[in-house]
């Protein structure tokens, strides 16, 4: 594509790293409705400001910034006006309905870009912009319970596990059956227990977060939580949830979903991340190998997160 100029209120960045998220798989596989096609995927984008449109203030040329999933909101609908912009009726999403970061340059609405400072490498910061942010929002919605289950121990869970441990919680990691390598990785990050998703944890959980896009994990997680516990479905896409006996939900157990993120989520999480000392485990690929990175993510061939480097 030719170089594009940012419009009013926009900035253009030279991309230095872009994380590869499971949502990118859902976009590429056609599992999300009404994408803007053709589309450049990628919504965990790190780069340097190299052009600014009219009316942009607060950024400097060469400043390092991050571009997240939420690319724009209308600011006028019921949800925006009630401080729930993650539910905006007329949003734009990076790498889905506006071009993202699987590229050498990207353009973003300046109001939705996060200053990142100079601490940490570009590759290590990229996963924080979705895996970290949606993980953080899911953790907040899960509540303050001591025993937390994480179903699907990929990019988001390996970050959330570190935040939860920093908060003094006990983490229980659930993986694909027989995935001993990922279970060992979870224990390295401080998990109290790690096992397969069809196993019962050694004690009842206060809450569980499901990152894997597998609807059959919802009844499994309900079985694992205590009375009054909460199951949080954190993915943008999930296979159908199978029927289950009402007894699994009774006693005031809850199932809730997490949708997108707000800019305040980004401010809160990115402010805390350095204090927590989050270490992201990344596998890097040159931009030209984006398809290989997506295939490896689909097959679970790496721990942590994949990151493209232009």
C-alpha cells in the first residue's frame, strides 16, 4: 500500500512491533461478523509517531505509543455517555474495522493511542495492549476472590497470572488435556495448581476466567467455583455453550462476558504494569511470516505471545 497521511485528529506511527492475538485468528477465519475488507489485522501495536494530523496535541514526533483494539467510539450513544465506551453502538476496532498493525505503518485516532514511555522492549510491550488489557478488565470483573481459575493459559492468562500473584491471589491454571509443557509454564509463573480443563481443582474457586474460545468450558468452570462464584467469559468469540443442569448455576453463581475495553482500562493497567514487574514471554517473527505466526498460535506451538517485527 502507498504511504498514507493521517487525517485531522489522527497520528501515524512507524510500527516497531505488533502482537498476534487470538482475535486476529477470528478475523482471518471469518468468525467475526462484518469486517471491513480488505483489512490489515493486528491490534497490539507499538511504534513511533512519525506524522500528526491537524488538531493533534499531547504527542511528539518519535514518541513511543501503543494502539489497542478499541480504535474509536462515537461519544454520543447511551453507552458512551454512561462511561461504558467499550459497548459503544458505533465503534471502530483496530485490525477489524480499521487497519491495524501487521504493517510497517499504522494510523490511529490520537485519542485512542497510549503513551508507552521508554521502559521495556517494543516486543515485550505489544502483548500488554490486548492480552494484558482484556486480561486486566476480566480480572477486575472477576472480583476480589482469593482463588482464581484461568482456563486457556495463553497470552492473556500468562499476564493475568502475574497480576493475580502480585495481588496475593492463588492461581489455578487449566490447559488442553495432556499439555504438560504449558502446565509447567504456569507453575513457573507461580500457579498454585495446573492441570487439564476437564480436571477438578483441589479446592473450590472463587472465580474463573475463560480465555479459550471453547463453550464447553463454561459448565466445567461452573462446576469448579464455589457458591456465589463468578465465571467470566473473556473472548470476543466462543463456540456454543452446551446445555447444562440448572444445579450448576444455582446458589447465585454467575456467568458474565467481557466486551472490548475502555481507555480507562488502559490507563489503569499500563500505570500498574511497571510496578507489578510483568514479564511477557514472546516468540518473535518477521512481518513476512505473519501467516506462520497465526498458524503457530492456532496449533499452540509456543508459550506466551507471538509478536511480529517489521
